[in-house]
């Protein structure tokens, strides 16, 4: 019975989450809640559990005004409660020892498995081309971004993702290290107008079962 209820709740959240572009500029989400949303979203999977995502949460009004110019003048950048910049870490392997030591401490694996995972990671990731590592980080950022938006909706907030912004200017303005790069911006807040509905292609057009 509980499983059915949980599934229904999930499907409702999935259907209700829309890309909202008009926000109440007077509504502010407490930082503690933004922290909860991001923390909960980190249960998303990632390549080799390296968690190659980073976040820059922009709440300051003056900074949001600056960001709007970088983001093709999209209104929601300035009127939403906050903009969560989801960043990728192309040197995700550097924290492998910390991550797998924590896995052992929390009882998820033994020392032998930890040592094997660390060894494999340090053998494969540092020698992989930068483009490959950036692709991995971008994929993982996409996974956590969707999870983050669903969690925000469950809490009663609206979101929209934005890929249309000047990534070079963003990196320069926020002084990102060379190995950290922007992937998407997520505006989050309280919608002030309903989102447009949108159609989806029929299953037969997108899936083949063999």
C-alpha cells in the first residue's frame, strides 16, 4: 500500500513540474531550504561515485542582475528567489580517497574493495582526455539537476533550467578554476504565472522493444 502511494506521489510531482519563467520577485526561499534541496539531490548516481558536480547558489540581487546580462537577458534569472548554477568538475578523481574512505566508514564496502576502486580510478581518470572527463561531469550534472528540480517541486517551489548563457563570461565573472565549468543554470522560486504546457512524442516514435 505504501509503495503504491509513493509511486503516485512521484508521478504527480513529475507531471506537475513545469518550466516556469515568471516568478514572484518578492518571494525568497530561506537558504537553509536551498541547502536541504541540494543535499537531498546528492543521492543522484554519478560515474564511479565521484560526484563531479559543484554548485554556485546566487541569491544576491545585484549579482543576479549581473548574471541576467550573461544569461541572454532571461527575466527569471533576476526575479526568481535564487539561481543554482550546476557546475562540472573535470578533476573529479582528486577526491577519490576521501569518497571511498567515507564509504568504508559508513559500512558500504570493505578496505579491499576501497583500495581496488581507488586504484582503478587513479589508473583511468587522470589519463582520460579532458573532453572525456568533461562529458562525464556534464552527464552527472544532468542527473543531479533533474533530481534537484523534482525535490524543489515536492517542497512547493518552481524551477526552470537554462543552458542559454555565455559560459565563458560566467566562468570569468565567478572566477571558476580551470577544471570547474558551468553546465546549466536552474532558477528556483515561486511561480507568478502558470507555465506553458508542452507535448511529448508518442512512445512508438522514441522507443523500440526487441
